[in-house]
């Protein structure tokens, strides 16, 4: 009877330790994922700012002039309704 009681106490103790270790491990994983989430959100904001700056008329005009594009003459512009 004493052996069974000791085995039960040992089993409960090991189960308690295992669950606590799992909680600590999951906590570390959550912390790592939260940090990665913050980094990805920061990168997304940086990319949105870059897109906005690249779509600005001044930036587009500079890039067009670098590759040899020029503004069309007034008579060559066709307005589409």
C-alpha cells in the first residue's frame, strides 16, 4: 500500500513539474512571437511609407527623367472621358 501511495505522489509531483515547464516554455514562445509581430508591424509601416514616397509626383517625375521620358507637347495630350 505504501508503494502505491508513494508512486501516486511521485506521479502527481512529476505531472505538476511537467505542466509548469510547459507553461514556461509556452510563455517563452509567446514572448518570441510577440516580438516578431512587433517587428513585422514596424516593417509594414516602413514599407507603406516607402510606397507613399515612391508614388509621389515629384519622385515619379525624377525617375521618368532618369530613363529619358519627357512631358508630351500640349497638342499630343489626349483626354479620355
